[in-house]
C-alpha cells in the first residue's frame, strides 16, 4: 500500500471517529517513531486529507502540532551543567520542555472549552523554538501531535501520552532510518558532510530511537514506514552504506 493510500484510509478512520464523538470533545492523535521514520510526512498528509474530506466546510477540522516546538532554546542549553553535552545531545528528551508540552495537551483535553490554545513551533533558520506560533481554534477538533516523544511512558511525558485518543507508532528498518538521517543532516546544514552526519546519527539519533522504542506506551496502531520519494535514492547512499549503522 502506498503512503498516499494509507494516509487516505487513516484520515477517513479519524473523520469517522470524529463524527461519532460528541461536541466539543477533540480527537487527539499522537504520532511517534524513531528519527527519520517518516512520521512528519505522514502527519502532514493526514491533516491535508482530513481537511479536504469536507470541501464545503467553513473551517479546517484538523491541525498539526509538531513536538519540536518544545525544544529548549540554545540559550537554555548553555545553562546546563555540561553545555557541550546538552548541545551535542540536543533532541534527546531531557533537552525538551516536557512539562510545557504536558500543559498544552491538558488544555486541549479540557472538554467544553471554547478558547483557543497556542503552541510553539521550531524555526530551523534560527535553530530555536518560536513561542505561540501555532493556534488551535475550537473548530480544530482533530489535533495531530507529531514528534519523537509523543507517546513516551516516562515522567512527565506520560501525563500527556495517556490523554491521547490515538497513539500511533511508525516503524522503520534501522538501516533505512540512518540513511535518511545522514542525507537530512547534510541537506539541512545540521552537519558539514556525510562523515559528521554519520557520527550524529550513531551517537545521538540512533540512541534516541532505541530509547523511544524501549520507553513508549503501547501504541493503539503500528504503521510501517513507506518510501519517501525524495529520500529513497540519494547521492550519499554509497557513503552512508560504508559507515556502521546503529543497532
């Protein structure tokens, strides 16, 4: 099954679930997975399919919120006992504002509210979060929350995870995930070359992925990662394949 077809089927499932959910209750969906599993691509497709399912609708029914907005800023990482370690491991759960994320999900879960709820986003140009960049309005009754730790089982993250209606986990082969990571790090300028990108994948992204697998709540649905066209064949594949992959 292609990614487009699966996203369409999942969107229809959520729309049907919403149609059978009394107002003003929201459907909260957490989509997690190891780095480069394709959860962000799937999440964007889902929101697009859900909102296009009712062409005559006055407002969008679904909105996507990325967990990356709760990254601690670089200035905050500078205040850690070991700033270098904090910057090197940026992306691990303790470099996020977990408590702030939990507070956000609790606001969404507040049945009967007619108020808007704001969320931060992440500015990749600035390499830092931007507060109040996303607004969840009352008509957004399906909220897709995408991120590494969306269904984490440890404190304080589990306090948000248990409030979700759906906990989806995107599975991927570790070698394929590493290949995508190396390409992404080079193309986005996170690293200067494939060697540094491989080091980052092995010392940060890979261990984070293993931690997520070992410490997430049981998902309500497991989704197998699909090929993403612009990442399936890359000019750096040969270099990637020559480097040891994370377990």
